[in-house]
C-alpha cells in the first residue's frame, strides 16, 4: 500500500487539489475497502480549514508511466482507481445502476475539482459518474438538487441515476462520525458545448445571441419552479433581509478600501441597496448558487441543460443548502453575459445588454417562474459586480473595467 507521503505527493500534483496556495500537510485519516480498490481518506491540515481528500487506489500488475501512477511496487504499481475500469464499473453498480450493458469507461480530462468518468453502453457513451475528490459531512448539494429535479421530470437537467455515500471518523460530528457523498451518476450528453464557449464565439463574431438567451431564461425559470415544488420554500423574513444587508455592506466596504473607482460610486450603490432592503422579500428556496454560462450545456437539437449544483465553491458546504433568493441565480447569469460580451469584444456593451434583456423577459414570463423584483435584482447584480471588482483588482487588474462597467450599467437602471 502507498504511504501517506506517497499519496500526498501525488494528490498535490492533481488539478483538483485545492491547496496550491500553501505547503500541504497531509495525514491519513482513514482507509476503507472497496471493490477492486482501497479508499484512502487524506486530510490536509495546512490551509485555513482542513480539507479531506478522497483517493481510491487500485493495485495493478503493469507499471504504466501515466498521471494515474501513484507508486511502483514489486508486484506492479498502485494507481488512481478512477483510471481502473473494474473499480469504476463497480462504483457505478454500487449506486444502483444496471451495468449489464456497460462495455468500458474512461476519465475525462480537464476536470478542475472532481473526476468525471464516462461509461459506454453497447459502444455508445451514455452515463457519466462524478467522483468527488473533496469530502464533506452531509449529502452533496449537487446530488440533492439533481435527484429532486430528475424525479420531478425536469427537462432542464441530465437524468439522475444514483449516488453512493461513505462514513469516516470526525471528532467534530455527533458520535464522532461524518457521512457524505463519494460520487453520483447521471445521463451523459454527447456533443454538448458549454454556454460560455458558445456565447463567447457569438460575441466575437458579432452574432445575435438573444434567442439562446431567451431559451436559457426559460430553462432557469423551469429549474427554479421545480426546485421550489420539490424541496419547498421558506419565508424571506427580517432575518434573511438582515443577513443580506450585512453581506452587501461588508463586501462594499472591502471594495471601497481596495478599488478607488468603487469608492467613487459607493453612495449610489448604497442607495440601491437601501431600496432593495426596504422591499417585501420574496420566498427563499434551493437555487443553483453559482450560475453562469459555464454551468449550462447546449444539447444539439434539445436545448439547454443546467449542471453543477454544488453551489459557490468558497462557501462552506452546509451553507450551500440554505434556502436563498432565486433571483441570485438570475443576477449571476446577467453578469456572465457581460463578461462574455467584454471578453468577446462585442461593441460597447450592446450585445450583452440585448442578451440580458432577452433572458430577463423570458425568465419572468416562463412557466414555473418565481417572478422577479427588479429592485432586488438590481441590488444583487451590483453586489455581484462589486465582488468581481475586488477579485479583478487583486488578480487581473486589466479586467477591472468589466465589473466597473457592470456597476455603472446597474446604477443607470
């Protein structure tokens, strides 16, 4: 079996390792048996919060010189089990999926935070398994939401097939044990392209994107309506309003301190926030939580599918399940149109403005729409652009004009 040092050295080189800003400090938390593999749970204690990594390892007699190789042994080598088809197929079967027609599996490249494995049935790709690499106590929101939407018959998400959980030691949890999601399986959609790539191409070529934006507005409204029915809603009372006020003002104060151009606009932004906080707050529910053009897929001849319901990556997992404003997803998509237009070089914001208008009109009039309060939407768009201004000032100063233009557009109404 590989040592904790060998496992840690391999994990630190993977794209899904989240601790690249610090020197890792790994320890082996638990070892569990799995079909065709051993599951290692490796804790990295070096960051601001400990992060638990899921590393299934298979022993094979060959010695491939591939990124899957963790360590060599006298009998062969230890490899990432995701790259070992017997393990992958067994994991799929553990989720309750019929594997009788599965003929093979392969790992998709380019995954940033998890590992995705595609399975062929009778030679055609039909199933995709998302193997979570960081584990958290509680069911992963991606599983909760996509299972509910699939069960409701929503046409705007891939069909959900099943998931699998595990337990591990955790002194911070009641009984000293945590339980969370290892992965889940859903329908594989061949030939798809993500919305960001399509929108960026349209912006670069100066092509109209409003029909696609309208269809996307209908899809987002449909998902919100189905989620409210399937998982319930909650009262958006004074506590929710007060929490939003704290978040908005804290973010604005930070931006004022770091971005002089935002400081110049702070009074006008505060006025919009004040108006939104005085409105009757709509009901809260489960939402996507991190919606943008990169989280939607265009299926050839079959419209949009919305994916990746894990929520905002930097938020603690338990917070991502808290009911929120559906209009927050709308604001995220509007800002994404602005970025696509700016990066694609569309002239003077006209392209993005047309997309925003088409999306909002379609969303507000679609079946299942929970409705839009334009004053609250405006405040949420501003809050998102304020956050972006902080990020761009810190990481990509040449991009700072993009969120600043978004702030000006929102202030102009």
